[in-house]
């Protein structure tokens, strides 16, 4: 899954942002991809082939007719081998070439010949980007199935601020993973994920919340996306940015999360609830900031929030998380039965490297059969993939169950 073992042809064109392609090449290689690089002649003015050769340990291609290049033997070899072709940065000039189907260098020729997904990340001066010619070229490419990544608003090499900045490496990689996942095992399925804490207001400046950061749920949403699912993420307050290609509903309170989740799960196939929803909320939300009283103690009345995971019903696979500080398995079994779940991921928040605000998690998977899987400490992305594997297994098991005629 992901980028490991995939061949991503990286095209680099003559933009001032070409130096950023070194980071893209490096991160793709670090993620386990094979990254042959194809540069236009103009790109050589901005960055050298040696940089890419050193980062990727792969050949760098510039000319069709270079006698030392394997393309001189089989000129569409990389077009056939590629799992995806990514052009980052893509100049205005190169976009125009793609529209007209030129093939006067290995990169444009490879894009014409490949059956793999093609992604382009434009980078240029704001006026070049806004020009009707560029806009029309982008629209044409999009209509042919090319994925356009960005560009973003920000500081441009011209000194101006505007549209035309190359998207970040993280965003570019997310698009590549999403493109690779189109035919993944969750293709055609709808996955709903809840994440983060909720905030239950006491007055205009204070609230009751918890230490959830949303990382686990965001990891599940991204993993599902990268396996081809259409993903909706309902999240409480978090500093994490919206994951690329995921529909995000940002809410604050448990009641808002209930509303957003109920409408999101209507046509869901898999629902994974990782959110740390407050069990209680203040009975009264003061309109003005509450003042300190004369006494040394005070009492606040709390009312129970709805149990979201128990409330949502449907034909979907339903997976819950249980963050516990004691009696992990017993609490998880209770949750599994009471809320009629297909799986509980019980999360030992006292284990080192586990729980809130870290990128790893120590999880026990508790199944309705009574089976308990003790997973080792893993990254949250790895935990997410195991959970989705189990969701797929539940769906397969349901599909095998004979339908009893009425
Ligand atoms: C200093 C400098 C920076 C440039 N930066 C960009 C750029 O960011 N985006 C762009 O579309 N063109 C840029 N250009 C223009 C391209 O280099 C030019 O259109 C070139 O023909 C592109 O060739 P290619 O598309 O084959 O790589 C720049 C030119 C110069 C001299």
C-alpha cells in the first residue's frame, strides 16, 4: 500500500521552483518508491541532474537520443513501467505542450504514452497563471483526467504575493498516494471517520474538553482515501489541516458532532469513530463570562451528551475506539456489546508512545468473537491500515453469510 515499491516518474520543468522538486524526489524515495527523474532542457538551468541522481539513485533523463540512456533502446519503457507520472513543478509552457500532445523530449513523450495516472503541479508567476491560455490549458488537461495539484496562494519569486506557488511536498505526495489508491481495496466505498475532541462551552471564553489531537482519526481518513474510498471526516477542534481529497466537517460540540455524523453515515459502508466525545456538557452555557464567586469551591451542573456511536444505526461496518487508563479489555468488551460494534480498538493511554499527541499508538483489537489481537506499538498510519483491513474482512464475512429466505 502507499508509495512503497511503486514507480513514480518525476518530471521537472524550467520553473524557479525546480529546486523544490529535490525535496519531492527525496520524500518519494524515502517512502520506498522508485523515482526515475525526467528533466526538460530548461530545468537544467535551475537544478542539476546530479542532485536527483544522488537523491533517488536512479537515472535522470533529458534527451531522447542520449546513447547512454535506456530510452534510446526502448523509448516508452518508463511510460509502461510507471505507476504514476508526476510533473512538479510544471511550467506554463509545459502545460501548453501537454495540451497539444508534443513529444519532443522524454517527459512529454512519456506522458503521451503512459496509461498510468498523470499529475501536474503548476508553479509560475501569478499573471502567467491567471492568463486565459493557462487557465484553458488546465481545464483541458483536467477534462482529460490529469490531476492538477494547486498551485497555492503565497509569496512568488517575482516578489509579489499571489496564486502560482508550488504546492507543498506533503500536499503533492498526498495527491500521488490518492491517485495510486484509485483501484485500491476500498474503491467505490464510502468511509466516515470521526476525530478529535469536542469542546463543551461553559461561557464565551471557557469550555470542557480533553487531550485528543485528532491524529488517529486523520490517519484513518488518509489511509482510507489512499485505498480508494470516498471519505468524510467529522472532526472536533484540532490544529491539523484538512487532509487532501477528504470531505471535512469541522464541529465543536458533541451535539454538533451527532448532527454531522448522522448525516454523513446515511450512505456509509464503513464507519470508524475515533473521536473523544465529551460524556457531559455544562447544563447552562452562560451568556457572559462567569465571574469568580466569594466561596472557595463552586459546583457546575453537567448533563449527559448523546452517545453518538450507539445512536447511529445502519448497514455499515461500525468500528469504535476506547481510550482507557485501566481494565482495557473488559471496558472494550462492554463497549463492543453495548454499542453493537464490529470491532473495538482499545487504546492503552498509559503505554509509552501511545495515546494523545504522539504519532504512535499501542492498540488491542477486540472482536465480537471474543478474539483479542495485541498489536505492537505502531505508527497511527499503520494502525489505521490494520483497522481498515479488519473492516474489509468484516464486509467479506458478511458477503459470505447465506441470505435466509423469509
Ligand atoms: C529565472 C526564471 C524563472 C522562471 N520561472 C518560471 C516559473 O516558475 N514558471 C513558469 O511557467 N515559467 C518560468 N520561467 C519560464 C520558463 O523557464 C520557460 O517558459 C521555459 O521555456 C520552460 O521550459 P520547459 O517548459 O520546457 O521546462 C522562468 C524563466 C526564468 C528565466
